[in-house]
């Protein structure tokens, strides 16, 4: 199966930036026969997990939630099997646990089969 490990979370002041990384490993990665779309989701305190961004295997297709479009950028490095989420102009509404996921893709949780453990992002005022 696929293992996903997020990193890069932490405490940042409002208006600041962070870059999250999601490293994928497992037998299905590094093989040309297997392709995955990758997504980022987040869950803020007291709220349900919500979609943030996704990217197709080739990187040709990206999709963002309206709340982060223009501020966040998703990218991937298939050689290193790593997906990134560059987050700029952070505000308090971005405080959440961020999860990466692999699967067929889309903006819904049902489109993903594998999930990371999450990394905390806290934006201070």
C-alpha cells in the first residue's frame, strides 16, 4: 500500500508563509504502471475536514478551494514522490491540521484512498 507523511507545519504569524511537504512511499510509487492524483485537505477545530487543493499525476491539472485560490500553490515532484503545498498570505482561518491524500482525485474525500497523519499549521495574530 501507499504511505504518506506530511511535514513542514508549524507556527507562523499572519501574513507569513509555510511550505508543506508530503512524501509518498510504497510499492506503487516509483512504478510507471501506477499513477495517483494528490490532494491536500485540512480540518480546523470544530469543523469538518475540507478540501484545499489537488494536482493530477502529470501536474497538468490543479484545482483549489475558493478560500485558498491565489494564495496557495500545489506542486509535485514525481522523481522524489513528493507533493508540496506552498501557503502564502496566511491568516487565522488557515489554522488547521493539514492532510495529504492520494487517489483518483477530485475535491471530495471519497476520491482518495490513502491519507497521511496530518501536520499542524497554526497562524497567530
